[in-house]
């Protein structure tokens, strides 16, 4: 009487189910748009048009996606160890220091390709250190990382306000931000990547850190699935008892994983600081750390899933901005609602349709298996 | 008094491949204490969970007071007058006794009136059944014995006429247990019916009127307690089956490879689970530890394999000490020649979501032959896994298949292959054939004997007495955290069974 058990084909698991979730999210979002008396179809076409319709739109979409790849990878790495790092926001924020300090210090006498590696290292180190403390508390004291990383988001926020207002703000300036970097503190744009397709990214800050994000996605895949450390992390994540049995040192793995996660979140800071603003501004992370959670959930913690999920959220950000510009009746908050719905259906309710789909495919499989048998005997 | 309080007819329940209850028939007379006895995993708890509505039987009927009753959930069970005292108490630790008792039956949203009523009713119950507890005491400040009394009060407060107690003495001291039995007598005198689930024979003999024995999901017998004996029950419980034929020559024990001295292990609740245990293992012998599950075997295994920290004790592996009280870890012990086939292969011995080859290196993933620097040498790992699959006839022979998709027997072979192929000096094996199909059992037994004949020291822990007797060269019996005796494997099942049940002077009891 219980639901027949069957393993889903990979294309269903990784393709169909996310698509269904997405479709439902957009359906409900459409109802919301309808409720304020606007045309969901127009909104949808604006969303797509805004995100994909022209070079600059694509540039922005990929710029946002870059942020989400970093933070999504950060959350995914921790997931593999059974840890829920929701401190990506704070880790990225503080890691801004690791980017901005080398830039401010070196931009007068070093070219960008010298500053960039230093900034990568700096952001990773600062991000890792910021995650180290919750990791250490979890490993040694059993303080849950969910709680401590949230707390550290707040600490990061206050700390950065202090740093920006009291330390890094140029004298005489009214804005809580650092000075603009010289040319060498700015990452090259990737217009050459899209120009072969006849696309012009225009003013979009689509920059080199996108390629770094792709490289990190590959690195994460290698580390998690192809190294001894990754093996230990996955063992811990799947079964702490099996890890103890195998002699894997729990504390060490938790701390290392949290640091890796923090480093990835930290690298996100490169994109807005070196790639877009060319200075550090207040709250430059802008929620990307939290979007990373949804991206990791939707991407099933696998880099190959995280990249498309990150691009989807890039579409929502860029296309959403377009909608609120073209349809003033749909406010910026409305866009947030739509993004929230996608997170809800694709992330939090990821398993809502799974039982039904599993049953459907199992029944299908059973029927197919039963058919060829002759009725005789 | 011949009225039946509960009658079960043809109760059948499966969990996937496990047939937990096979066509169970049981009738419990009103106003009696009815014991249900059987080894762990015999299906007692499943049966009681069905009666209390936690599970639904796949087929079969339940009659309460002669009326056919469908018990969908615990609420319907309570409405039918059935109360349950769980092995692990279901109390809100930081609530008072009174609050716990009235939880879920508060009558109204405003508590004041309900509290007064509950207090009065509680007083009456305490009086009637000599169940004194301070109604305003906080649960977590009460000793375990009193917490259990609160559980009983809770059931009575809900109007229970039939009370199920699941392993009630597991957490009690002997004095507390005696007190509990007096309470049960009192309840019986008031006309309540009691179902007592236990695996301790002595308790059955002490308090029950009738006793039913379960074995491997079946109800094998019901006896009147006064007309049966501990021996008969032990025999029924363990099941007197022919020894599995295991071809085994005499052992030729050599030097001591592993020794344990005065080992004491405490669990997370602070209860000593292993008490002052000492033994040694010699090269070329199999030492079996017999005992009813839950008498400290698991903790013993975990302590000597570096998974759980011991409180005190000295353990030597090939003459060199193991820091069992400190930072001995399983990886280090493996490097020193100690292999471990854990009792719980699904949670400990394997990561079910890994593929077969990944599990074939669990615990040995530090070995340079599986690595290229910091990277896993996937090719070497798969090749190695394929060789083990071939040698141990693991099916399906696919190192890339997810481990959860192998059968229990094949999963166990994955673990055995991994541990045995390392050529360890000492092999610690827990429950080698639990949940394993008959074909694989024979194979596994053969491999264990081969390890012995190759000069390894083997420690075998199993709740299957047959297995212990047919494989071991010496048998140690564990009860309540202690080794209560050493016997030769030829010793009668009855005698071993009594030792396992904690009857200390076996010869005296047998007379």
C-alpha cells in the first residue's frame, strides 16, 4: 500500500523537478502580479527581455550570477559536511577588507594582474577567518553554526560600518565609502566574451571575476569529489557515526570546511568591489549571501547545478529591475516577492512535488515492466 | 476472571524486507499481568506499537474487551483505554509532574480550572495505587524511578484500563524495579490489565501471570508463568535449532595479540555500560561474547576500536598500549593492525549514499595506495574494489553502484572485504550476520574461520547464540556490563541462556 519505491532517472531528478518547481513559482508570482491589476504576461516578457534581450542585460545578469555562484558554492561546501553556513553575507562583507586594502595600497604602483591575485588571496583569507570562529565554536563547543553565523552577520555589519565611516572614508567626504581605485584596481570587463555573438555589454559591470567563479566551481568539484579531504567531508556530512568509525577527526573537518566555505563567500567581494564600484561601499553584498542558500539548494549542492541556479537568480535580479522600471505599478518590493516565491518553491519546498513525481514514474516503470509478459500460464 | 482484555488476531507487519510481525495471535486476560518476552528484534516493540497506534498492521484485527477496535493512532488507543509507558520517557523535562500529567487533556484553554481538577484527581490516583509523587516537582529533578511513575500516572489519568510497559526496568536500579513490581501488583489488584515487555527472564518469573514468547517476528508460545521455568523460556526465546554446520578444526591459540584489563565505559547519560571488563585474545582463536543485546556489548566494541572514550582500563594491541581513555582514534588503530566490522553496518560501517568503491576505502582512505598526493586515485580505488567484489562474490558486481542499493548480505560483504583484506592482526566483529540472507551467512562464517586459521585473533560479538556457539573457541557471557562467565562453546544452550539472563548461579537455578 505504501508508495512504490523507485530511483528517478537523472533527467527527472536534476531537470524536470527543478523546472516544475520553477514553473509553479512563476505561476504564483503571476497571480500576485494579476492581483495588483497588471498583466503577468507583460511582466514575464519584460523579465526575459530585460535579462536576455540585449547585450547590456546579459552583462548585468551574469554580473549578478557571479555573486551568486560564489555564495552558492560557499553554502554547498558546508552542506556537504552537514553544516548550514548562513553567514555568507557577513563573510563576504568582511572579506571586502581583503579586497579593498590591497587595492588602496597597491593601485598606485602595480598593474591589475598583480593586485588581483593579492585581492583573491586577501578576500579568501578574511572570509575564511570570519567563518573560522563559528566553525571553531561548533567543533569545540557545540554552538550551532546556524546561530553563530547569523550573529556574525550582524557583527560584520556593524564592524564594516565602523570601518567605512571611521577608518577608510577619505577625509572630507560625506559618503561612507572608500576612495575610488586607480585604473589598476579595476578588473577588466569581459566584453570580448560576448562580442563574438554580436552583443555589446555596454555599461554592465560584467568582469573577470565571472571567470574566477567558474574556476572556483571546478575547484570545488575537484576538492569535494576527488580529494581525500573531500571524501572526509562527505563522510562527515552523510554519517558522523561512520566518520567516527573511520577515524576521521570531526573537529578538524568542521573547522576546515567552514573556512573553505568562508573563503568562497569572501571571494564574492571581488566582483562588486574590483569589478563594479571600484571602491568599497556600505552594504555592497546586498543579500547575495542569503541568495546563495537558495542557489545551493536549487543546485543540489553540485557546481553543475549551482551555475545555472545562480544564472537564474541573476535573471530575476536583472529582469526584475527592468520590470520595476517599465511597469511603475510593480514596485521594487513586488520583485522581491517574486524572488521570494522562487526561493520558496525551488529551495525550501524543493521536495514538495517529489513524492508525486516518484510515484508517477514508479507506476510508469511498473506498467512498462508488466506489459511484455504474456498472459499465458 | 476469564474475560479477555485484549485479543490480537493474525497481526502481520512488514517494514520493507523485514517481516517484523508474522501472523501474531495473542489473548490477554483481564486483570492479569501478561509478560511478552523475546530477544531484541523479535518484534515485541513493533507489536506493542501497533496496539498503541503508532503503526498500522498490514493485516489482522485487534479486539479490546471483546469488541473489534480499529486503532488508528495513540488517541484512539487512549480512548479505548490503552495506556503505554515507553522505554524512553515521553515527558517534558522542565514541566512539573502535574503539568505533564494533564498535557494534552487540559479540558480548556484557560488552565486554572483544569489544574485544580487534575490536582485532585492526581491525589486520588496516588492514594489508590500508592504512586506517591510530588505534583509540583520538576521532572528533570526527579530520579528515573519517579519519572517512570509519572508516566504511569499519566496513563491512569487518561483512564487507562490496559497498561503497556515497554522494557520498564531497563533504566531502573534493582530497588526501583522491585518497587515498580509492587505498583504493578497493586494495579492488578484494582483490576487493571498489564502488558509487560521485557527480555529479562527473572522479571517475568517474578511478576507475571502468563507469558508469551516471541522469536523472529513470531509468537512461538504462551505459558502460564507458574507452570513454566526459566530454562524453558530461555529455550523458547533463543530457539533451539541445530547448530549451523561450520567446518572448523580445533584452534591452536598462540601468543596474546589483544588484551583488555578493567575496562569501564560510560554512556552519555552517565550510566556505566561496561563495568570492569577484562579478557584477552590470542592469535588463532575466536572468542565469542554472548549476551542479550543492550548489556554493554556495543559500548565495549566502540571503546576498544577507538570510537568511544572509556572511563578507565588498559588495552594492549600486540603488546603496545591503546589510549582508550584518551585520544585513540580508529584510523590510528587500523594502521596498527586492528580491523573492525561494526555492529551497525548501515550507520557506522558504510555510508549508504556513497558508491561501493568509496565505501571500500572507508577508514583506509589515508592509505597512499588509494591516493595521488592529496587527490583520490579513483582508478586504483575502483580497481581495488573490483578485486574485492570478485573475491567476496559481491553482487551486483558494480563498484560504482550506490551502496544503499545492495542487499544486506552484500553490504556486509563490502564491510568484511574491506576489513579482512587488510590482513589485520586482530579482527573485531559485531553482529556479522544481522539482517543477512542465509546464503551469505555461510560465506561469512567461513571467512571468519579462515581468518582464525591464518593466525588472527578474532573477537566475535553476536546476539545469535547459535552463531557464537558454532564459531567461537571460547565463549564469554556478558550481562549488565560485566563478563559473568566463560564457557566452552559446547556448553548447553540452556546454561548459556541463563547466564545471559543474569541468573548468576546457573547450577543452582537449574535444579
